[in-house]
């Protein structure tokens, strides 16, 4: 009896190991692109015959293909490389920003194959409108695809309940307990669940896996939209808190005495002091001027010598620097990344940010930290949503495909 149980456990262990290895191999190819069998063996710590067997399974499922490398420049028979089947399998990725809606078809390997965008009016709780626009985009994107959708992911500018995509709180548009994930899934009618994440959390993951933060195990991503959000990677993993609502860096208090009012109900939050409205007000811009265009107009004016714009950026940069200094002291990251609208603000206020870091961060913590702008640009949160959608396939490729076939 004991021998039978041992054999059963051994069989399960081998099967679990095989599934895990299939997922890891596909993940390497998905994130890194074309890789030779020998490179995969080195990354995964497996022998080449095992890599060959795993690759054969994934090739048989249509997820990857093996082919000769292009222009090796070496004599002799070149080693085959493994490539993702980008055009055969894709996910739908949605990015719901305060003033813009973005939808994309993203192929295995992370390539954006097609996309749609629309302006989002700042008109309050607009769940039905948002879902309607995104569903319309999805019909166009899927209608053009002679391939298989294996997942759906969405980034939203608010606090998201893990599991069901409920927007618990989205202060900039007045969303409170809005069933975004459920509603979008029903409207899409694809039989796939919609995985929803906070936009800054997903931006952090995307920059860590595909952007300027590749290779850094500890980083902080600050995302500017109308407000400011954040994502923190610690030891290669997202820090998400007890309920999934962690890293609300924009609501760190930096000016408790005479701070500007914040949409969260507090005063002096980082996002209240460095967000869109703070900069535009400080520069004396019209209340009708908003979004990326408004921010860039102030930065451009400062570069052209506009003193009011320069002073506004100095002030905003000082508050941003205080926030960054606090975060570096707390988490000792290898990199702080500015995304969303913050790269434009950082462009015009880098001197103030660096000055605060030099004055207020412990010497040992600041001696190696890098301050960078997002490598994925405005698409960081969209790519993060795509990676969220690919998670099930990358965890267990063959099982995920079998589930998709049953839907």
C-alpha cells in the first residue's frame, strides 16, 4: 500500500514538474523572443533532451515553432531556435484611463498586433459607456483575427478587488463598487473571464518584465494620469497588500499642513501636489486645459523660457522629489520609474527631484538607485493588462488551451 502511494505521489510530482516546465519554457520565449534550445537549457537548468521534449509538446500544441536562426554568421550547422506563435494566439488587452480608452489585440510574445482608441469624457460614473465602447472595439479586433483568443485583461485607474474585477474606488470618475470585470465579460460574450488590475500595479509588472526595469528585482513605478498611482516590485514580485489594495503611493501624505485637497478626501497627498491639476494651476493655465496635452504645453513653455511654467515645474518637482525620497528610504529600490504623464513632468523638473533625493535619502540607499522614465512609454499599463491576460496560459499552457477549446 505504501509503495502504491509512493508511486502515485511520484507520478503526480513528475506531472506537476512537467506542467511547470512547459509553462516556464513558454514564458521565457514569450518574454525574450527567439531562444535556442541551449539558451533555454541554461536558463531553466535542464538538459537538452528534456528541453527538446518540452519544445515538441509546445510545438504540437501550436504555441511555438522551431526554425533555423537568421544570419548566425557562424560556420557549421546552426542550432534551431524556438519562437512564439505570435499570430496564432492572442489576448485582448484594455486600458481604461481617466480621459482615454484603449483596446488592443496582443499576440503571444507581447507584440501589439492591432489597437483602437477613443476619448473618454470626464463625466462621472460611466460604467455602461466604457463597457460599450470596449466591447465594440473587441468585436472589431476579434473580427480581424484568424487566431485564438486565450485571455482578456484590463487595467483600470482605481482600486480593484482581486478575483472579480470590482472597482471598489475610482475617485477621479466617481466609481464606487462598480462591477467592471463582470459587466465587461458579459458584454464581450467570449466565454472568457476578464482579469482586471490596477493600472499602476500592471505598469510596474510590465516595466519589470519588458521595460526599463528588466533585470531589477526591486523597483518602484510611479504612474501619472490625473492623479498618481504606484506599483512596487520587491524580490521580483508585486507588493499588493493584505486585500490587494496596497501601493497607493499617490495617497502618501507629503504636505500635511497646507496641502491641496485630494479626491480621496484627504489633503496634501502626493497626487494632489504633483498631479495634473496641481501643475496646471501653479502655471496659471485655464481650467479647460487638461490631459497630456496640457502637461506637455506647460513643459514646452518652460523650455521656451516661460517663467510661470518654470516656477510651476520647480514647485511640482520639489513635491515629487519628496515623495521619491520617502519611497527610496522605505524600500531601497534599484530603480524608480516614471510612467504615464510623469515622464513629461520629470523632464521639466529633474533637477528638483535629484536635489531632494541628494538631500533627503540615506547615502547608502541613494548611491546606486536609478531614476528612469518608462521604457514602454504610454503603453506600459496596456502591456501590463496583456500580461495579466496571458497569466493562465503561461502557468499551464496545455491545460489552458484545453479549457479554451471547451468554452
